[in-house]
């Protein structure tokens, strides 16, 4: 299985801050990397697919980059509604696997 | 807008079979792949497997011996069965639609249902 290492596991930031989360794959997954937002009791939401493509309807303050084994997810200006846990997920090979998540909190 | 809703017993006894159904509205079961996930308390997300609308399946090898995922196009539903459950199978179970070139992007999810394995 491809192991996904996500960091940090938790993050405290202020409204308006730039927030960055990283995800590292245990082997080359080209650009088969997706990012999800998950709020408690809600359905997870796909934000970014294939490393850098913004899903239709997702605010442009969210972005993703990277290829191979190293990927980055960025919120350019943190908003109150962005408080959630964020997960990376590789779609290069089954079984599809996730990072352990980054819990984002307001400072 | 696609809506998915999980349903099934919230409590299952050890050694029995966990059975869940996902009802899809706002979209047809065809021509997509449909997937199940779970998240044990305090742990990360685990992909269980998926079913194509035509019935073919792919499972996580870690669960393959105990999992069956099936689809019912007439009801616009798909289902999960997990046999011989133990306390380690206690988790929130999610269903989702798979899209993308390798059906590995999950663009619509249910809210999840907690299943507890206990006697």
C-alpha cells in the first residue's frame, strides 16, 4: 500500500492567515493526489483533484500543488468557515489511501 | 445535486454481519463507480472498496475476505456487507461516488453512519 504522510496533524491560525499543509507519498504517484475538507457530522468535500485542479464551486482561496511524492495544500486567506479537518488521498493505485488528517483551528 | 444517504443498524454483535445501504438521489447509479469508506474513532479514513454500476467490484485487500459490495440499479442503491465483525470494525461508515480516470476521486459523500460492534 502507498503510505501518505500528512503534516502538521493540527494547526492553529488566525483569520486572514495563509495556511499550508503538506502531504508526502511513500512512492511516486505522479499527480494522483486529492484534497478533502471534513467538518464534524458532515459529508467530506472534495476540494482539489489531480494535485492542483480546483473542483467547480470551490472558492479560489484553496489551491494545491506538487507532483511525484511531495504535495502542498494552501488556503490563501483563512476564513471562519474553513475550520475543519483536511485530508490528502492518493488515487494512483488501489487500495486508495489517506493521510492522517490536519485539524485546522482558529487562533 | 447528488445526495447520498447511508442506512442500516447502528449496533451489530461480534461475529455477525454488518449490512449498510447507500441510497443515491439526484443522479443515476450508472455509469459510475460507488465506494464505501470507514473511520474508526480517533483514526483516519480507510477505503473499503467500490462497485461499478455493472456489478464488478474491487476491494481493499485488508478486508477482501470479509467484504461484499453490491449495486441495485432498480432502487438506485448500493450496499455493503462485512462479515465476522469484531470491535475493531466499530467506525463511522461513509458511502461516496467515485469519478476520475481511475475512479479514485470521491466527489459526493454521505454524512456517515456510526456502527458499533458490541454484544
